[in-house]
C-alpha cells in the first residue's frame, strides 16, 4: 500500500486548521461543545442527514477511538440559524494514513444542508481542510456534490417500505422467504426478544460471527456507549431456540426508518433459518413502533452471497456512491475484506479464542474507520 512521501512529523498538526471561515452567503464555524443540541435539532429535519450525523455518534467515536472530531456548522450571515452541517473526523492509522472521513464506522455521512449552494460551500470547506492538513485523502460517505471529487461505487444499498400493520409483514416477503420464516417460527420454534438487557448476549453472538468471517469487531465499550447515547433509538434483538441465543442484531431508529446495523449469527444453527427469522421479527417490531422504512444498509458489490440474501428478502439493490478527494493525488486505500492483502490476517483472526477476538477487535477497529 502506498506510503506518504512526506513524513508525519513534517505535516501540519490536526489543530492548525482555522475554526472559523467566511463562505459566501453563510459563515462556517466549528461546532461549540455546548451546542450539540442545536446540531441534533438540525439533523432531525435536514433532508440529507442520516442517523450517523447525530452528535451521539461523534461522541462515541471520539471518546472510544480517539479520533478528533471536526464538526462544522454553516449559519446564515446576519443570523445564528443553522443552514448546513459538515461532520469530519481526523483519522490516522497504518492503513489509512492521515485522512479526513465523514463519518467513520458509518455507512452514511457527508454534508447536510438547506440547498445546493450551501452544500457546495461546505464541500469546498472540506477540501480546504484536506489541503491545509495535507491528508492522504478526504472521504465523504455520500453521492458526489462537486466536480473536484472522485467517486467509488463499491457498495449497493437496500431499502424498502414496510407495511402499516404488523400482521401484513409476513406477506411482504417473497414466497420462498415466507416459507423459510414460517418454518423457523412454526417448526423450529424460534422466538424473538428485544431489550437493552440483551446487549451482553448479543455481543457474544456478534464477536463469534465476525471471528468466523475473519473480521475484527467493535469493542464491548463502543456498543455499550451507543446504547447509552441513543437510548430507545438503539434497539437490541436476540433470537432464541429452546432457550439458546442463536442470532441477534443491533439496530438504529431514525425518523421513520429502522436500520439493522451490527449482526451476529451462530452458524451452528443455520439450518433453523435464523437469519430469515431475525429480520422478519425486527421488521414486525419496527412496524409496531410506527416506522415505515426498512433500511437494510449497504453490501459490497463483490459480496455475492450478502447481496443475494437481501434480494431474496424482497429488497432491490441500488448503487451507493462515496466521494473522495486527494490533495496530492495519492492512491486511495482499499479496506474491503475482499482485498487479497488481508487474507492472511483473516485466516489468523479465525483462529483466535473468542475471549481474545472481542477485546483485540476493539483495538484493530480503530484502524478500520
């Protein structure tokens, strides 16, 4: 992987960039520590905002992984009204080098603003930041908003509307998926439970599942912090078979959407159709909460099995684009698990004891934003 031709000690410090910049009809300034509530109020209404734009995500990433948050707000000139936001994190690591990412550990990010002019000014602000700090690259996890950005299309997104009545949820699944869900429920007796008291059980499933895939997961402290930050908007589900936990998922609620995000499957019980039932039960629960959109998240284009599973559940793939800018034209890192450079590391990870994979995953995840 390409290394910078400028040593780290010659690069500007993360705090050398100005915190206040005039930007045409708006002024852009760094978010003050006592104004997170104002930020979240804007995110609750901004059309392009995502769950990950919320300030709770910023605090969890900042405090647990040590990445510096550089969150900017655009305000109308002559007033204090927020009209746009730009969340950035200054990230350093052996795989990324020095980078600005919006937003680490999230499928979404980038600029959210009232109109395209303000969007463009905030993107310019992000590019200026990248230039001033001489980072390897800037990554905005959103579709391109400017001609100076390059685009990657490594992922598909999967989203679908949900029925209005929990009783109608089973019927929205394709015929084969419906049959597998019925078998899981009626023949195998799978049941679902929801609650934050299940977090420890879920975490064990999560670590086991990722170890099987050869991938490090987040630390217990990080997932616990998400529950603390988001409360009822962080939903923990565990599926049981004869009293044994067999699958689980941590999901996020945002506006009228449910987003299953961190999942864990005990593959010893795959014959029970646990994955099918896991997401059926979650959708049923979400409809009962009054939610209307099931956001099945992103899946790598080269993950054929993952894409096929979501398609078989009645979701259609849509291209998911991310935007990049490299001040010095550096090659962008490829951090996808399918990168052949990671194959040996994945083999080693699969051999780790679960008691080691959990804590060590939290250390390694810092470098995989």
